[in-house]
C-alpha cells in the first residue's frame, strides 16, 4: 500500500512538471491606447511675443491633467476625467526631456528620453516626447507598456498673449510627427537667391 502511494506521488509530480514545461511563460497584458492631456501655462521666455523662440515654459502648478473633457481611448479609458499627475516642477525646459516626466501611483510613471520641437511659429510650438512608461494601478495588475509611450504637446498663443497647453499621451508610442514643410515664401526666397547667384557667376565668366 505504501509503495503504491509512493508511485502515485511520483506520477503526480511528473505530470505537474510536464504541465508546467508545456504551458510556456505567462505574459502580462500590454496596454494600448491614448488620452488627452493639458496644463495651465502662465508664461514662456519668448522673445518679442514670438512663442517659437521660447526655450522654457512656466506652468501655474506642477500638475498635468489626463482625460481632459473626455475619457481616453483603448486601455486609457480607465482613467477618470480630470485625473492629475505631478510633474517634476513648474518649469518645463524645452531642451530637457526629463522635465516633462511624471510619477503617479494610479496613472503610472513616464520617463521621457527624447524630445523634438517642430512647427515653431510666432503663435504655436509643438513638442514630441518619447520614453519609457510603467502603467499605474488604474490599468490593473500585470499591465505593461513594453514599447514605452509618447506625448505630443501643442502650445498655442492667442492675440492677448494667453498660452494654452494641450496634447495626447499614447502607448505604444505614436508615430513621430513629420518634418515641417518649408513655407512657399521661404521656397521663393531660396529660389530667388539661386537665380541671383547664377547671374553673378555668368557675369564673372563674361568679364
């Protein structure tokens, strides 16, 4: 009887070990979606009212707001409206990606590692950030963001000098924004310069 129990015990152990080997690894759920973000801007260090020359942005508080006016899409739909995350400070340095990072137990931790400025004009300035993201408790246990996240932020200045900040946070990261296409006036000036240069070369040859 005792030997029979020993055999059954070994058999059960073998079956359990085989089941664990064939089951394969269990992967945590990867999140996918996007959400709106916003913050209150008090000033930038622009030159002569030209927002495109700014190198820093000052916020009214250290908080950035998620799910502005509407719930997020995909996995981000779990974030309640007007949920805030604390940034590292009120001063955003446009040459330092780390100044845009945040740590929130509910939303997660965003550690930006790259920053790109584009579409810089007198009244607008766009910022594109990418980096690592660890989802918070709102996404549920085991949630991951293996590809990281991106944040696309737009600054807009009205005639009265009021500046707004709004954008989109996404994981996996959104595509990098396209390079700014030169304005027709810039192209015309460049073309005119080439024509003038060609004329000077011809005159020198004749001389």
